């Protein structure tokens, strides 16, 4: 038996074609209300192939949640064509629910007063997982997510990290082909975050589960996502490799040089020294790193050299700020 | 004093944002008023006089009862205090340099004031439009009615404060609230005027605090001599005595609960 | 981690991501009892509250019953009916409404779910949102109203002089079932208003609990216009009034046609259809407005 293979013919597991969503809002005092049309998502197109991990990024209010709601069938798109696992989410919501796992980081789908184990058993009945499969998968997930110590604890007494692991388990018991995560690591401590990231990587590698996640935590992105989609003001700002996002971004790379002895700021073509502290100097690179490194090592006595990639956080922040121009960077 | 006025003002503003809920409340209170009034009209058609009440008196009491539902919260909801005790947030409240009873009273009076204007008045107006009600001509009586109404609000608060305080000794007060919010309308003369009850039962219910909520204010409006002491003044004294006793009990129990929280750390 | 065992599309013409589901019964049917049981267990963690809530429900019935007894005690007869006959109206209404209340009553919390955003978590599961919301906090405490109501009905049926023909024996349970369906439909229809007005829960109560209170008495006391309205507009007359006339074999005191008492099944079917339509429309509205 093989892990889940991409569907034959390469049919994408998510296929969004020009989807858009507008809302009508009434505003103002009771008798002088005005209707205003707000566009939350405008003409967004992207495809996700089975087996990918895709980060869906954007600042607050950019349209991330609206997109997630459309993908899960909670909200119907007002424009465009959307298919998820081949289904139209808002019309075939129930069928889609059986193929998809969803976790909202800010909201639990577990039953507050029930022990975690009972909540999971209930989920099994809703998704109609055969008892034997349920037992096997629960055992696996219990081991991987270390649920053992709190399976018998009522959900209301769980810590945030424990609850999130419980929610992830509930979303995965029916072995969905697609896992949609909305802010899965929000509010978690470093250890919990790391447990969840490693788990998701393993799930993707071993089960072939496709993962789409929104997050504000760029640590999630760096660790998990080969591909990112950036949405800003409701429109697609970038869709491509994390590496392409870095390369295309105007953020310079930095060369950190440790000299044998303190010296004046280094002066070589294609680089600008931005900071000096003792024997350590920071250079922003404009030109070819190889040439700069060769120049520096030729003219100075060097103890150590490090080339820093631009910080992803920095890159995305710049992208948000220049949403118009950023669209040109699109690698898609 | 300033702080209590602010709490009062905040409560008024808070409740004024629940527009649809207020409207829904008026509709519901009016619908039940119409149903209860029709039942009593049918009854008084069969027997025009029962224990000194006639059809108009009975229908008037029905609409008094429906109109005061909002301000005295006879069917609930519980004070927010109850939820704060359950979650333990009450510890923060007890640390504030204000008296808890007065603080919660100020908040509840704000709610009651909003409710009086936007729920009581429209509901009573529906009753006046649909039926002939017995309304006094004497302006002094109206003053007494206003006082009786204010005292009913006080007693209503004091009772709900005590129900909520039970949370310090019980883990969960949902059950307590379910029982009291059910028995209160019966004991208060809300469900049916106490006048219609068998003598022995009515005799007991008339001395309990809940009678201050509906039966006494209604009889003050109607000018009945079945009031405590046989007079309007007697009725007002009865309400005032209960209000004082229940608020005092509330203060004593709050002090005890505070010691409990301080000693046990919640 | 074990590998996925479901075959790819080539194996069975089934999409790779279609889960293996053997049970083809509607999910809502199988999920209802499971969810109801889970909620019962959840509430059972607070046994004192559960006991008091059950007691409170039983008290509601007792108190209302006492009111009926007091009113009939003073009047002797109301609308041409005696106290024992009044028990029949009370019992029929109580049984129908409390059954609906038990099975579907919490649907009136819809507005709260919408405001809190928890309707979204309900919508991502493959079970009807109506079933999920109706079973929320399901607890046997609500039998506290069904049991005394059924007892009142049993009392009335045993003391009244009823001609128990085979037809009547069969019709009584059918009429009660139809009554419960009508009440349940009314609950769902009224609750759907909250798709538009999320904090209008009390408005739902004026229809459901209002209807309950109204039909506890023989409708004749409200006069012709009210009876017409609750026959042709909101079909409350089929909860207790028409069934009781049938059981007692009385002509309609307001001169409405006698065949109406046989219309219950058709009315119940229509009520269910309307409720389903309104609920679905509401849900579609929610999905298209994202309120």
C-alpha cells in the first residue's frame, strides 16, 4: 500500500478560480441606516495539489478567514468557481465535511464538559468511522500527540496546547485527505508549537495529507510551508515558493563577518557595512555574494563568515506594505 | 456615590444596545398578557365577582404583571454575579473599594430603568389598547404606585442577589435559578392573582417576599383592602420591610462569602 | 503512522479522497441518539443541578396545572367544558409540546450560536446543523414536563366517558404524534427568525411557549377570531382543540367544519414541510450573508 498519491490526472484538491466575496453591511443609527457593500475577497485564483503544505498568509482583515469559510462551505462565494476535493463546498457541504478536517485555533469543536475521549468517540459517530479504524487511528494519534495523560480529562480543564492537540485529533480521526487549519499555533508555548509543527510534517510526509494553514506565526511558515499564498486587501499578492518570495523580495541578504582583530568598517564593492560591534561587522549585500566574500577574505583577516537570508517576517511585512507592486512578483 | 452613578449609567447604555431583544421582549410580554387576560375574562364571564375582584381588576393585574417582568426580572435572567462566582472572577470584584451589594444594585437599577421605559411602558400600553383597565383617577394613588413599583424593583434585586450568592456554597446555581424563576411567578401573583387562590394558600403566599413583586403593587393600583394592614400604606411598608430585610441578609452573606474567598483563595 | 488504505481513483472509480463509508443511513438519524446521550452524560457531571432542573420542569407543569384547576374550580364550566374535559386539553397540549421541547427545543438558541460564531463549527461537521443544535444540552430533565403532562392526559382519558371504538383507539396516538410534529415544526420555524434577528430569542418564545399556554385551555373561550387564526394561520388548533373534539365526539361549538378533526396528518405534513423550507432558506441566507 502506498501513501495517498496525488489524484490521477493531477486534479487539484483545491481549485479556486476567480472567487470573490462581498458583504452588505448596515451601518449607522437605527433610523438612518445605510447599506454599504464591502469586498472581502476579490478575484482570487489558486490551485493546491494533493500532498502540498500551503501557507495562506495575510494581515488581519485581509480576507483569510473569509477564504477559509468559503473553502469549508460555511460561506458561499459571491463570484467565481470553487472546487474542493472535486466538490462545490457550499452546496455539497456535508459530503465535503467527511473528506476534510478543519481546526479553528480560536474555537474548539470539542464538547466542553465531556472528557476528551468521549468527545472523540462522538466525533467518530458523526463521521462514521468504523470502530476498528477509530481504535487504530486514535492509538496512533495518542502516541504522536501524547494525548495519553489527559484523554480522561474534561475539555474545559485542558490547557490551550492540550486542547489544540485534542482538536487536531478530532479533525484527523476520519483520515481526511485535506486538513484546513486556521491559526493552529495561536497562543501556544514554544514546546507545544514545535510538537504540532513536527506532527504536521510527519502527517504530510507519511499520510500524504494535504495541509492548508493560515497563520500569523512565521515560524510555522518557515518550518512547514514550501509554498505560500499571500493575500492582502482581499486580493492575491503572491503565490509561489517560499524561496521565490525571498528572492523576489527587495530585502537584502546580510553578511556577518568576524574579523581576527577590530578594524575600521569594511569597504568592498557590492556591500555596505551597516553595523560594527567589536570584531563583528554586518554587511548588506547588493551584489553577488560570492564576489563580495572573495573580496572581503582577500583584504581582511577573517575568523568566521555567515550569510543570512532575509528574515521571512521582514519579507512578508514589506509585501503587505507594497501590495500593489507586490502583485508583480507573483511567481504563479 | 459617584462610582455607583457611573455603574448605573453604564448599565443603561449596555442594555440600550439590545434593540431587537427589547422589541422581542415587548411582543412576548404582550402576547402572554393577551392570552392570560382572555382566560380570566372567560372565567369572570362565568362568575362576575371572585373574592372582591371583577373582570377589569383581574385583567389590570395581568398587565401590571406583564409590564413589570422586565424591571423585576421575575423569570430571570440571573445577575451576572452568578456567572462571575462560577468562574471565580468574583474575587476581583470583592477586592474593589466599593460595597458589592451597592455595586450590583446600581448596575441592576440601570438595567431596570432602561427596561421600565422600553419594556414596561409599551407592554402596559398594549394592555390599555386591547382591554378596559381599572386605572385610578387620584394622582396621589399614582405616587403610591410609583413607590410600590420602585420597592418591587428593590425586592426583585435583593432576591436575585441572594440566589446568586448561593453560588458561593453550591458549585453550580443553574438548578437553583431554574427552581426560583419558576416558583417566583406563582408566589408573586403573576401567574394568577393570589385573590383567586384557595384561602389557606393565598394566606401563606401573601406574607412571603415574592408578593411584593406583583400582588402588592397591583392591589395598590387597584386600591384593594386585601393589602397588608388593609391600606396602601400597609402595602408599601410590607414591601419596604422585605426590601430592607433581604438587602441586609445579602450584605451579611456577602461578608461571609468574602471571608471564605479570602481564606480559601476562591 | 499507518499508510492510507483507501484505493486511488483507478481502483474503484472513486475519488482518492472519498472516505470509505459503508453505512448509508442518513447521518442525522444515527447521530441524534448518540449526541443526545453524550449531552446527557455531560450534564450528569452536575448531579445536584440536574436533579433541581428536572424538579423545576416538573414544577412548571404542576404550577400550570394548578392554575387550570383553580380557574375551573371557580368557573365550574368554561366554554362549555368541565374540569375533567379541560384535563384532556391540558394533557394533549402538554404531551405534544413537551415532546417537541424535549427533542428539538434548544433550537431556539440558534441566535446565540450565530452571535458566538459556534454555528461555524457546527457547519464543518457532516451532520445536520439542526440535529447538532437540537441535541445541545439534551437532558432527560425535560421529561420533567412530559411525564406529568402524559399523566394528566391518561387521567382525562380514563375518567371521561369516551366511546372507545377501534377507530378511536388507533386515532388517539396518531393525533398525539401529529400534534408533536406540529409543535416541533412551529419551534423550528419560529427559531429560524434568528437567522435574521440574532437576539430575538424571546420572539420565538411568544410563538412556542405562547402557543403552549394558549392551547392549554379549550380554544372556545378565546372566541371565533382567535380560533380561526390558530386553525388556518398557525395550526395550533390541531394540537389539542380538534383532537379533543374528536375524542369527546363533540360538534364544534363555534360551527367550524367537522372534517377538520381528521385533517391533523395533512396539517402536520404541511407544517413539517414549511419548517424544513424556512430552515433551509435561513441557512442559505446565513451562508450568503456571513452574518
